[in-house]
């Protein structure tokens, strides 16, 4: 039987395979000065793969992945992931070639705090159906919005 930890490793390995083969992506990476660019690269019965680009200053809100486990790999540039710990945001800088696995209850925000563009590949199991966005107020997470696939992205 495959453990949850092994499935998570497989997600990061999948992200690395796509990151290593950008020539196979359906569209080339774009950098949009107004909003982060994203493109679904693949979808299968048990997972999906996305590429995202990040200009300096672009980032996500604090969010979860609607019960999906996942992984992301920084292809180029530097990204900062912040997670909630003891009521405060804790940053972790991820440079090109490094990645992060996470379980189905993971809440984070990701930002390009550097001065160069960044690209990342994200894998989710199962495919994203919803994402909840949060506010961190007085050390507690508060639901700000629930976004649904096919509507919000």
C-alpha cells in the first residue's frame, strides 16, 4: 500500500518532470503586469498540473486548496511561502529548483518578493474544485471567500 507521504513525494516528482520540460507545455510562459498568469498544463483522473508566473510583487491571498494535497516547485526566480503558525505568518524563501509538498489542510500565501520574475509548477491531487481565501485577524483565520473551479479560474 502507498502511504500519504509517498503520494506527496510523487506530486513533487510530477512537478519536477513538468518543470524540466517547458517545451512540452501547451503555451509558453507569459508575464502579465496586471495579474499573475497561470495555465493548466495537464489534467488526469487523479491530479492536475499548473504553471504560474510571478512578476516582482505579485502573489496570492492566504488560501487553502479545497481538500486537495499538492506540491509546487520553483522553476526560476525566488518565491516566498508564508504559512500560519501560532497566529502569525511565517515565511520560507524558495529558490529555483526547490519545492514544497503539502497536505489537504494546508493554508498558505505565496509571493514574489524578489526583483526578478519567477515561474513555478503546481500539482494538486485531486484536481482543484474550490479554494477558500482567508484573512488573518487577531491571530485567527477568518474565511473571506470560497472560490469555485470553473467560476473563479
